[in-house]
């Protein structure tokens, strides 16, 4: 009995240690369920591919059901043109935004293509660099999907 | 001496704790060798690209040698057409299946394209959603290869 | 007080245990900052795509600023042709090499295409298998970017 109570104490000490030493990403791994998070990278200026990606995002959301999923789409390079306010897929992107998808355009690409937010769909967000976003989100444990 | 024997006990307690708290993926990381697991995503309906992917899978298997590797191919979107029973790469896919590759078609795509298992190569498997499969496998520590 | 000093001892024991049990990759995660490392896979023989990737690598480096980032580009399949000494993007690849990017060609592809190092840009490196490299780097915690 005495020994067991000491062990319990050790275990409590160990738990405190784990929480203190492990970074956020590792602590997330130690939770019973992995958080569903997916980053879609889009670099193609191709309505057919965009339609597939927009379908993929709907399928992902429906596929995980009650688990829920956090979805981000980041567009850079030629892919950014599909986020313009006159994009052939603008209605589908508006639907994705309404559905809770975070849609981000790369500001590096915006500058290179001399695009301003006034040229783009009004509800989208911006990241300083699409490629930095892709790396950072993977570091944080997001799944990466290059459609 | 007495103190050291207590420390050994603490260490044993800590090890039990790690096994209890860390999920399967984190425990796998704690083993000396990382398990080789690779998920190939194929969304293109293009025999040349499929031939490259099928070569890649052979190269991956040969490249790891005695370490071994678990390989899964998941096809969705237009890529699924290459898994039909009349596919131009059907013999190579049959070889991959014989070699132990798990080949999965996305049921969402099957439904959207009005395809039934009778239209497909007989030995393949199915997953409810290709994009969910891509996210989940990455969560479980599989490498992701978008060829 | 006495109890607290025992707990401190347990914590020290636990820290030693963590260092002993967790592999290199997991210990890296336990450091305050994640190391920025990105592997670019290039399989397309397309100067426009290569120019985008070469821009991406510059944007990545500038985007992380003082954090620094380790960048590797691995080319295999038809993509390897852009690493030949007469490549239309040879000057930009030379610039990337000067900037510290590790550029690797796949020896499996070299053999299949009957290419020798004498045919290639002189400063590049080689890996036995591009696809093995892609898997291994992800296992080691590198972000994967399929441009």
C-alpha cells in the first residue's frame, strides 16, 4: 500500500513533467482524438481542378461527420487568379467560405501579379507567403493535401 | 543505494505513464526505427503519370530493402478511371497488388461517376472518401506522396 | 517540504527518462522552436513550373527571416531533365545552390534515362531514390511541398 501511494505520486509528477516539457503539437498528439485539420494547397489556374478541390473539401467535411474538421485553402502562384472577384468558381468559393473554410491568398503572389484586395473576392483572407503557410501548418500537425 | 533504488522505481513508473498517455502514433515514434509507410494519392487520369507512380512504388520498395515498407495508393477524382477493369495500366496495377500494395478507390468518386465494383479491377479495395483517407493516414504518421 | 524534494527528484528522473526513450525527432519537437525544414518534390519537366518552384524557395527563405530554413529540392521522373547542364533554368538553379538550397537528382531516374553526372549541372547532389528521400524526410519531420 505504502509503495503504491508513492508510485501514484511519481505518476502525478511524471504527468506534470510531460505537460511542461512537451510542446503544443506533442500535447495535441497525446490527447485521445487527433484534431482533424487539413490544408489544401492550390497553385493551378484551372476551373476543373478548383471544382475538384471544392468537392474534396465538401467530401472531407461530410466524411468526418461529427468529428468535425478545420479546413484551410491557400492559393499561390497562378492558382490565385481563381480567387479574383470575377472568378468562374466564385459562387462555389463563396459557398466554401460560408461553410467555414478559411480561404487565403498569398500576398507575395498578389504583389507579383499587381493584384489588390479590391480585385479579389471580398470574404477571403491573406497570408504573407503561401509557401511559408504550407510549411508552418505541417509543422503544427495539419494534413497537407495537394490536389 | 536506497535513493537509487527509489529512482529506479520512479523510472519504471514513468515508463508505464508514457505507454499509457502517449497515443499509438507517438509510441511508434519512440521505437528505434520509424515504420516505413507511404500513401500515394492519384487524382489524374493519365497513363504516363500512372506509369511513373507505379515505377515509384517499385523504387520505394527496392530502395528500403530489408526495412520493408507499407504502401497504399488511393485514387479519387478523374484518377479513379485508371482502376477500371479496362484500364490501360491494368496489368501493372495487378502486379502492384500482387506485390502487396493496397490499392483503394474512393467511394464518393465511384458514386459521382456512377461506377460499381463490377466496373473495376477485381482485387482493389475501397475507402468511403479518398480525401478523408489522405488526412487520416497523415495523422497516423504515413508519408504523403502526391506524384 | 520533504515531499516536495522527493517530487523534484521524480521530475529529474522523468526528464532523464524522456531523453533516453524519445528518439531524435521527438526530442526536436520538445524544443521551444520547431526547426524550419522543407522538401520540394519536382517531377515535372516544365520550365514554368520550375520557375514557380524556384520563386517559392526564395519566398520561403525570405518569409521565415531570421528563423532560417533548410531547403532541399529533389527531382525525379521527367523533372530531372531540368537539372541537365543545358537546362533552360540552369542559371536560376545555380542561384538556388549558391543560396544554400540542396538540389538532389534521383539516381534511379538517372539510370532509367541513361544520364551520367557529366550530363548534369556540376554542383548538384544525388540521392539513390527520389521517392525514398520524400518518405524519409517526412519521417524526420520535414514539411513536404509538391509544387
